[in-house]
């Protein structure tokens, strides 16, 4: 695949329908899930000492859920997705910081 074809392929794969799922309706409630998507591409070409040419490239896409729109009648609300791993990591960092602060205060005589 040529680099120009690769870049075109990436552009075509990142569009609104990739970010928002097809609406799901049940019992009068419609849910439209949404995701955060990011990507990157890179490539290059060159020639060796024998004059042979070559090119290569690659791309990556990362997606994670951000939440969903929930529609009931005329009411639309946003329900954020909870990233449990991030929440646990943040809580862990706060606990470690609190332990360091407590240890410093203890060494200073409890002030």
C-alpha cells in the first residue's frame, strides 16, 4: 500500500459515525453512545546505496468510551462513561501523596 493510500484510509476511518454509535431504542428510550477517538500516521521512503527504492508506513487508532446521550421523549441528557482504571489510579496517587505528607509531618514532630 502506498503512503498516500494509507493516509486516505486513515482519514476515511475517522469520521462522525465512528465517534457516535447507531442509536439504540428500547421502551421509548433512545441511547446514542459516544467515544473519544485519536489516531496518527507516519511513513517514509528512501533509496539505498544500490539505488533501490522503498517506502513504508503505519497508523494507529485509539478509542475509548466517553458516555452516551439518553433521549426520553423531549428530554436529552448526557451520561458520562466512568473509566474505573483511571479512577483507581487517581485514588492510588492521592493515597500515596497523603502517606508522604503524613510521614513528613511525623518526622517534623507532628506539626
